[in-house]
C-alpha cells in the first residue's frame, strides 16, 4: 500500500472510555446495590445505558471504531480473571452461588473472606485487583461479558473492537496465590492460558468481531529475555490460529524497547504504539526495525493520561512520518481515556483562558477524529480546527499564568546549597534531641485523625452557604481541641493537629497555591467506586500566603508537647495532579518545592520544632524503565531537599511513605536527608525495617505497628511483638512508634483503643531493663 492510500484509510479509534457517567451514575448504582437499595436488574440497566451513551458519544464525535468490553463494574483486570476462570478457591462458592455477588466478593471481600489484593495499574493512579495464580490454577474460558458487550455495540450499528487485557500482561500482573511458594512465576502458566485466549478470540470472531485488541502495557517495562521470548511465543501461537479475528496488540504508558522488534515480527495484524512524551522514541525505533509492512499501525498521538489540548501540527507531522511505515495508520489516544475526566465543558468555574487549554475524554475523542480527518483528507479539511488549535496553544505559551517572571527568577537562582541542610544528619540529630527531649521509642501518628461525618457536613455547609467561614473555622478548632486532648491523655509524645481542615492531602494545598486549578467534576476512577478529582498544575506555582501555619500554631498553643507540622511533599503533589506538559517535570517540581519551602520556614518561625513532609508517591512514580530511574530520583529527591533544606539544625524533618516495597529506593530515601521516616509495615511484620537495615539506612525510622486499613484494634501484646521485631533491625535510639498511615478513614472508637495500645506497648518496652 502506498503512503497515500494508507492516509486515505486513516480511522479514528480509542481503547477505553471513563465508565462512571456524567454524574457518576455507575458509582451510585453499584454502591446502591451493595447497600441493597438497587436491584441487580436496575444495576444492569444503568450499566447498559452508560455503555450506550458512551458509544453514542464516541461515534457522534467521529470515532470510527469504538472499543467494547472496556466497561467494568469494578475493575477490568478482575473482569479478565473472571474471563479466564481464575477465581480464587476461597471465592468459588460465592461466585457459583451468584456471579455478580461473587464478583464483588472478590473485589471487596466479605465478613469471612478476604478480597483480592489491590495495587497500582502501572504508574497511573488506577488500582487493579491482583490475580492470584498457582501451579494448580486451571483456566477456563468465560467469554460471556466480552461477547455480550460486543453485541450491544453492534446492535447500535457501530463498528466495535473488543478490548482485552493481553495474556502476557495478565500473567505478569499476577502474584502467587496464598499458600503457593512465593517464588512461583505466574508466567509459567502461559501455555495453559493461551488456548483459553484462543477460544475467547474464536467466540468473538463468531460474534462478528473483525478486530480484537489485546493490551500489553507490561511490554513497556524492563523485560527479561525469557519474558520477551514468552511474548514472541504467545503471539506466534495466537497469530497462528486459523479461526481468529484480526489481532491488534496495544502497548501504552511508554516505549516498547526490545519488545518492539518482537511484536513487529509476530504474526499479528496490527500494533498500537504510544507516541506521546518520552514514548515518542517509539517512532525512531519503529523506523529502525523497518516499520510494519502489511500491518495496521494505531498511533497514540493524543495524550490519554493528561488533560491538555493536543498540538495538531506536531501530531500531524508524526502521523505523516508514520505513513511510510505501515500499511494503514489509524489515530488514537496513547492509552485508554479511563485516566482522564469525562468532559471539560462541565467545568464552569475555571478561568476561560485556561479552559481553552483543556481536553478531557470527550474533547480528546474530538481531537482524535479531527486528526484522522486531517491525515485522511489533508490539512485543508481541518483548516478551522487548526486555526483554533494554534491560537489556544499560543495563548497558553504566552500567558502570564504559565510564565510568572518572579517564579522563574526564583527557580533559576536555586543553588546546590539551597537543597542542603546546614549541618549533616549526625550532627543535627544531637541538637534535635536536646531541643525535643523525647523518651526512647517516641510515639506519634502520621497526621490525620478520623474525618467524621460532622466535619464533612461542616465543609458541605460552608460550600452551600449554610455556615460562614467563621462558623466553619470554629468547628475546625473544636475538632483540633478534641484531637489534642485525646493525644495528651493517651500519652503520645509528638502530637498532630489531626488535619480536620483538609478535604484531601493534595487538593487542600492546590486550592491555596497560585497556578494550580481545581475541578468541580473532574472525577477519575482510583479503584472500584472510588473516584478522585486530581487538581491541575496549570501555571507557574507560587504561594500567596501561609497555608497551614495558623492551624498548627493553634494546636501548639494548646499543649507543651511538640506539635508536628504537616505538609504534602512536592513529588506527591505532582503525582496526584495533572502535570504541565509544556516544561520538564523537574521544573514543575522545583516550583512546588519552593512554595512548600516557604511554608516549612514559616512553620519553623512560628515555633514548630517537628515538620513532616509526606511523600507517599515517591516510589510509585518511578518510571517504567530502569534507564529512567536515576533522572527521576535526582529531581524527586532534590525537590524534597529544597522543600526542607532551609530549616535550622534543631528542627526535625519527618517524612512518611505508604506501601511496602522499598528495597530498590532505600538510597533515594536516604538522599531525602530527612531526620525521621515513618512507613507502612504492620501487615508485612516489619519487613520494611529489615529492608532499611539491610541497606544500611542510618536514620531514625518508624515502621508502622498498627494497620490502619482495617477497623481491627491491635492489642498491646501484638504491638509489643512488632516493636520487638523492629528492634531487631533498628536500634532503640533510632526507632519510632507510630501507625502505618493517617487515620482519616478510621472511626474514633477503634482509633482511640489502637493508639492507647500502641502507647502502652512503647511504655512496656521502655520499662524493660
Ligand atoms: N499526613 C497524611 C495523613 O495522615 C498522610 C497520608 C498518606 O500518606 N497517604 O492522612
Ligand atoms: Zn501513608
């Protein structure tokens, strides 16, 4: 095929769409079902309506080939487990009794049975349910969901392409089932899994699917030669089947690297590549392997994970280059649109200047359609769109919001010394001990205390104008008094104010920083029925005035114990927001760091002797390729040090991280140059403490002794046992006693009892000879 005919055939497509609906109808229906207020039929109808309206939206926007099967009541990886019959033994009875209830039991657990574990979907903020597999796993094909959703789309007269998690990615995302040896490798089940995929593909073919998409984002991560061989084998087998639809293998979230030649050679019919940001390197790599002669290339030129408008001219240039490299070039977003909010036009409070720069899922599908038209018919067919696009991009580039001279001058003037404390850790720790006068094994918490219904109501009342600011602040103070008085009574050593004024640990700061924009409806699925509204780092960041000082100072005025100031760190601010795509992440991080540095310094000036800067996202933001780690860790740790580097030696800097796998970033944690770190450890029986010790981590640390993810109250004996375990790895002079994480999702009764037991455990060990 010539480049011209490849262009003429260009089609617009997407891999997936937000599931929740305009008003989060899905969340309401599913949660209603759990509470028994919505029947199974009503839930199904809601789901069907949402799917239909999504497909209509896509098709009206000019998407030629719509995805099917991407919808989910909870999670698409759990759907895949159901599709291949990988139901854990402990859930079998529930699934056999009622498929829908069994499905939710796997997702959420029941009174007696634990759910599947949940973890992050690559480096996004979406969480999937981890498949549990073992040597005895038997796969069986259950294509019902895929087939029926495909037929629904077909019934609307649309061209649909079922989207499945690919077999390799499915196995690479799995873990050994409970009771199976920890070194069991799910990938060894590939030969058992492939026939099941072949059967499902045949069923979809029989239902009328011309193309089926198999998602293999795992292939953008570092893969061993054995894993690449498995990929080659999988697609040789599936491609070799006779009774099959055409296979589109989709990669996203980065560049394919060594997996590109493997897939290019495989007997599949199409390949989808991410061509945004640093994945743009896929283009040269594709040229280097000689392109995809005879195959379909789906070009992910519209960023599916961020909310900025596309640069049409740049995308068209990329698409033009690709034309010579494949038989047919289609236009898509870089990944499923699941990771962006639904519709930017729903935002009425955003400055119209900024609104022009935003594209959510709905706007992105329009962009994809425009680009496909421009590619297929020539740019004259999209003249008006090009003019509008160019003007919007120019407005963004020239805006005073994206270029604040004062911020730019300040970031440019940053020196190495700014990102360094005035004394090394070993010296300042003496000064801190003298100032704080804490007992050995000091006790503290991670910051938040239960966010009660009364607090949420107060916030809603403030928004709804039912109470004024003064009334709201009085309620917050009341809460702080209660939190303080409990901590004093319980005998904690370093107290917190409890964060009652914060709706969310990122949004609270975003709302107060210039350059940040919050959305009203920008919901994105985090897991199951939990949705978050990440704020947008839209422009240069500055802090017009202190953000937390008066609350911390108020709390400090109520007690003689040190009250810990509490901030969200720069890396986490970026990780849980939509970031700028018009400057390096490192530059944005530096701006946020300087704004937070002012807050840290103001806290210190107000008399705060302990300041915690939370960085739970440090580990999860590691790029998928290890070749990119050093670069990331350099700016990430520098921005933390820039935030905290301006304080006196006797001011103690804490940091906090959640999640348990730290082995590979202990050096980076040390590079933060914090004085104390608290980490999640209760469930893993202090594994983290052992890992820190194994890497020679030299600083004070508080591995959590209270699992805050469950309402269970740990007994004093349990907490004591965990502390003794911790002491095997970390000496008493450096061990802190704290829960795993913040307490905002807990209720008061269990929080009280658990913290009292935790303090009792610390005292019990202190009293030992
Ligand atoms: N300070 C925050 C809290 O206690 C930390 C939360 C987190 O790390 N996720 O809620
Ligand atoms: Zn945490």
